[in-house]
C-alpha cells in the first residue's frame, strides 16, 4: 500500500499554497511515496528500547539572556521584500477563506 | 425570552483561552526589542523575519516568566518538554509556522479560585504554554478598512516573535446563569495574578492580554453540546457579554431544532454580539511537529523550587489584607480591585496619604477621568506621589476640596506637581485673616437683614453669608474658617 495518497498530496499542496497540476500530483505522489517508504524502513531496524529521537544533539536548556541586540534598519528589513508601502511589507489580499 | 428562562432549559459549559504578551525586553527567539509603538519594521532581524539560515535561541527570561505564571496558577511544571512548529500559511508569520508548544506544554494541571457574590468557584487550568506573537497586518483597499473587501495587506513584523503565554482552562460546567460573570471574574483574577508577578502589563485594551471564549449548551442530563470559539474579546466587560450573547444565540438555534456548528466567531464590541469568522475546515490542519532548531526545555527542579518560594502574595489574599488595613467594606474593596486601583492606592498610601484620602482621589476624580479617556489609572496623568502631595495640601488646610479638584486638573494636564500648580494658578486657600475679616465684614454690611437674624440666634441663616464670602474670595477660602469668623464678628460664637 502506498505511504501517501494522491489526495493527501493535493491537500498538502493546498495547505502550502502551491499550485500543482494533475500531472504533477501523479508524479509527486509517486516520488513522495518512495521517500516515505525508504524512511519507514529505519523503523524496521529500531529496537524497542530506543525511544524516538527528535533532536540529534544531546542538549537541553540552551538560552540567551534577555538583552537587546541591534535590529535591522527599516530599509534593510524591507530590502528583500517584493513590495513595500510606508515602512510595511505589502502583500496580496489574504486568503479567500476569510470572506 | 429571558436569559433566566433559557437557563432553566440549558446548561452552559465554558472554557477560556487567554494570551498574555510577556513584558520581556527582547523577543522570544532573538534580541530584537519589544517596545510598543516603534516605527514599523524597526524591531526586526533575520530571525524574526525568517530569513534563510537564521536560527532561534530561547529567551531565558521568557521561560522563567512562564514557569512563574504556571506556579502562580498552581500548575505542575514539566520536567522535560519541547517546542513545536504549528504550520499555517498567513503573512502575519513570516516563517509560515508559529513556534509554539503542542502536546508537551511547560505547565499543566492547575487551578484558579474565583470569588463571585461571596462564593468561590474553582476554575481548572489545563495548560500554560509558551509561544510567539504574530506580526500586525493592516488591510487596505476596502471601503471599511477591514479584511472584507481589502485588496492588499500591509505587514509590520515588530510584534512577530514577542513571547506570548497561552493559558487554557479546562471546560467548566455547572456554572448555570453565572457563567458570564464567572468568566469575567476569572479573567480579572488571572490579570491580577499576572500583574502581581510583574511579567506583563496585561492591558486588554492594548492587546497585551487577549481572550478567546468557548461556549456550548446542553440540556440537563445530556452530553455537552458543540462549542463555538469567540475571538476578539478585548475587555473584561466583553468577556461577560460574549458568553451571555452566545448562550442566548445558541439557545435560539437549539429551540428551533437546529444544530450548533463548531466554528470561530468574532465578538463585536459595538453591538455586543458575535458573527461567524473564518471556516476552520482547512485551517485546523496545523501539522505540528517538534521544533528541530530548539533543544528541549528541562527546568532544573531546584530553580523551579526557588521560583515557587519567591512568588508574591496572591492578589486575593492581598485584597483581604488591605481591606483590613484600609478599614473598608468587601464591596468597596471589590470596586477598588475592579477599577485596577489596588496597587496605585497602595503606592499613594506609601507616599504618605491616608487610606481614605488615597482612595477618594483614585476612585473619584481620577477614575472618572480614566473612564472618559478610556485608559488605565496608571495612564491618567497623576502619580501616587502627586496624589499624596495633593491630599497633604488639603490636610494642611492649604486647599479646600473644590480647589484641590482644580489643582488635580492642572496636575493631570501636565502643569507640574500639586504645589507648583497651586502656586502657578494662585489657588491657595485664603488664610490671611485680615483679608478674610474684610470679606466677612463686607458680606455683613451688604446683607444687614440676614446679619440681624443671625445675631438673633438663627444660626442656620449663616450659610448665605458664608456663601457670599466664598464668592468674593473666588472659592479660595476655607468655608469652616469663614463660618467661625463670621459668627465671631456677629458676636454669637
């Protein structure tokens, strides 16, 4: 059985706001399935006594002190923006589902 | 149909999610400042703008503040927990995910005791977790300035990444018709507790404390109903009104045999009711997973114990103590607490005012002014020291009540301390006996009939002459002194 369905890929594409054609859905579903099945094989060799790992470094409690550092200037902050207006990032009208 | 009648047929269950912006100097994951009101996009950096390759590091002060809030709400502190990514696509979060916590919150399983009408209700706390605030979007191009009809959005990321603590209650059943009031009292208590910790200014009107209210109805003996989540509830009064309006709205639907849809609704301050918000159908698929860029949090139990031992006095206990010290009734203390005036009155007393004097000004003139301006008492323009100084001038007889009010107007208008305003405006009570005696004699001469009556023992008539003197001295005399002087001059004292 496939690890990911075509419908799930379409759903993820929608959540990520990616326009994906019907042909691409077929292709990506197949590719993602191969990737997921390969990763799943790791689970086959993991022993019962090994807990799932989310972090590869054995560290906890890495903090910074609450001391201000220098921020970017407004010009620098907006320099990579596709569009800006009065010091703010300008983006297209947001999400149809707000209506 | 009346609200009371609805409550005979339905039982409400409520739940509250409260977001509190912490008052740390810097953001949650970077060193950008958190100052309110800065020029847009001037408190941003590669981390909070999510530029490629930027890596977050957690703010120790924010973790400490969250643990202290958890402890103050009687929670257990997790021995080990992780941050998580909450994925969603919206321009208020440049990363396209919010760094939050999911199934491993920092604090769990606490409670808050809330008193309404002398009865204590225990509100269970499900969890307290740490996350980050979003940027501010401004919708433009539409006729109303709201999102409907907007053609584009302008985004300021100064707020993005400011530490945000989310406090979630357990569902609270069994409150009946008191549910709206208890919801309000809970948020007020939460605000007082967090304020006492000094970790946030918890100003609902400025958005540093925000509330979402869940409400459902069920018929007695039946399972809990479908809940709605009301957002945009931005004042204590609105918390109460939002719950009440949802109870009324849902009961009407259920009475007609309809169904309640699980949805987000928006509260409208102006109308006092709710309207449907965005559909959650796709929005709830957040695909949480452990944040790989931040290592787990494992608070040292000794550190947690130290923080617990250093918690301040509970606001409810403090109110009881101050009520005793100030010698006022429970009702008066409640008004003081509801006005958010406990600390400021305390500070005024510490600055030398009597409890009665301090309370009089903050709960009278200044509360009225704060109401008019729609600001907190702390922003009304007078300091505890100034109010104490004002009361001192009254106690010393340099100002009478009316003049003191005028001086206070000058103080809040920024004209200086009470003594400066008094001097600059020439408002000091006329204590010059020579001048007063002249004014009194003038009044007697101008009103011989009244003076005769008083001489004949009709002391009650003295009021008219005192009034006349007050008028010629433009209110700058002490009425009691004038009266004494008048009776003395008429030989009836």
